[in-house]
C-alpha cells in the first residue's frame, strides 16, 4: 500500500502531476482534433518536465534530485542566484568579506574618477569596540614629507642598500597572475615609487616592461635560477639578481597559503612561457617542494641568505615566512593569512597552526632588524 501511495507523497507529487497532465493533455488533443493545436505546446512542456523528473529519479549523483525529482531544480536555481540575491537585496553596506560593499564601491568610484564622497556622516558604528579613529589636534604637525614614508633597508654587510617605501606589493608569482596583472602591478610600483615583489615564479618580461623596482623572491623551487635537477644555480641567480631593476632579493621560507606543503602549479597551467621563465619542464606539475634543498638548519639558511646578498652584488637580502623568529637578515616579511588564502586550496583554510600564528602576527612588515 505504501509503495502504491509513493507517487502521491510530497517528494514525488510534482512528477506525478506532470505525468498525469501530459497524458490528459495528449488524450484531449488526440480525442478532439480541433483543440490539438491548443494543447500541443502545454503537453510538450509537461512531457519535457516528466522526462526531466524520470532522469532525476534514475540518476545517482545528486541525492536531492533523486529524492525530489523536478522540484529540487528550484533549489539549484536559487543557489545559482544566491550571491546576486544577497548582494542586491540583503547585504548591508558594511557586510561582505574580504571587502565590504562600501569599500568596493569606493574603489570603483575612484577608479572611474567619479565622486566618492558620502555626505551626511558615517554609517559606521563609531562607538563599537575596536573602532579606530584619529583625534584632531589643536596643534597639528606639518604633514610628513614623502621621504618619511621610506626606510633604508640594508645593514653593514650590504653595499647596495635600498630606500624602500613602507608600502610595497606583496609577492605574487607570474603564473599565479596573468601578464596583464603583473604589468599593472609593476606600472603601479613605478608610479607610486614602491617595490614590487616578483613572487617565487621568476622574473618575467612583464615585470620589466614598466621599470618599477623589483624584489626578486626565490622559493624552494628556485624558479628562474635552478639546475635541471631543481637545485639552486648560483651563476644564474647572480646573472638575474645583479640587474639594476632588482633592488632586493628575498628567500621564501613559507607563505600563509601553503603551510608545510610546498606548492603546485598544475601541468595544465605550465605554458611554454612559464616553463622558460621558471626553468621547469612543460607537461609536468611545477612543484615548490615543502623543504629547501640549499639549507636545512636556521644557521645554514642565514648563510644562504648571505650568499644571496653576495651573489646579487651586495643588495639587501631578506626572507619571507609565516612564523615568528628572526635572526639577522636585512628584512623579514611576516605575511598574514587572510588574503594569502586566496591562493590556497580550501582545506588549508582550516586547522593550521600557521593561521593561529599569523593571526597573532597580523602584520606585513619590511624593516631592518638591526
Ligand atoms: C595569487 C597569489 C599569488 C601568490 N604568490 C606568492 C608567491 O609566489 N610567493 C609568496 O611568498 N607569496 C605569495 N602569495 C602570498 C602573498 O604574497 C601575501 O603574503 C598574502 O597574500 C598575504 O598578504 P600579506 O603578506 O600582505 O599579509 C601569493 C598570493 C596570491 C593571492
């Protein structure tokens, strides 16, 4: 009895209705030739829905479709338009991560050179805990000149110190970024007088087109300065690092998105150009190993950074990591986790001590350590 009633259960009722209406409409159309034209299109629509329901019922990949044939498609449809619904109807000006609607609007307005002001006060809750503000002073100081926002990087061992802006462009490899993105970042660096970190993917022609200052980063794959077996090639490193546009060199120990795992640029993304720039084979995954081959202890690492400084002709040499300790390099960059996660597989967004460590650090600094 239960099985007989199944077509009338809430789960299958839509399919049953569609099948019954199809049969009815076709029956009416066939019985009375005068109304055939009238019922043809509706009966085709219901027949199509019935076929869709049968397909839902027999497929094995979506439990929800199997359990709720036809009607479950409404759920998929709603999921499809969920972001738009949230964005247009429900999200407040201050919602949205990592950038609120307000912040995004501001960026768009400034990029289009249109009015970016918000008259009639703020929508911020200025009394909430953690709200930061500046007090007006009755005796304000004269605005600091541009050079105050620069810091000279390079200790006594450095023969070519670099006067760096306090704001720079964090490492993002060519390969992870497109040629146009790299071009745009470097053009920005040139315009703003700050430095553009190449990321570990090597120095591409797009880094060079606009002549913005570069920090050349190498990671455990030693891309752009590696031997065929993936080990570090000092001569190639020296050849590239002594170029004038490169102002500092940097060793990547770790990055927030890849704690303890190294990284992969899948074979499908390794174009001929990327393979040339990185010095890796096409058709193979381009791997940044989890560990460095050039050193295995902190002191060896410091010696290696010293070697990078020497090979670059005395330029500041630093390292980037997602942890806490520092010894005596020219620069240490502590990277945060939230934006780094854009480059990470989702499971790595969770359960990593690095996340905890970087939450504590919550800083991205480049400074002398002496
Ligand atoms: C697309 C993309 C590519 C990245 N590639 C590198 C890289 O090659 N080397 C690196 O050290 N970090 C890389 N990162 C991490 C960023 O340099 C940066 O550390 C991270 O976004 C966190 O920002 P913050 O350091 O300014 O806090 C990448 C991030 C993104 C989003």
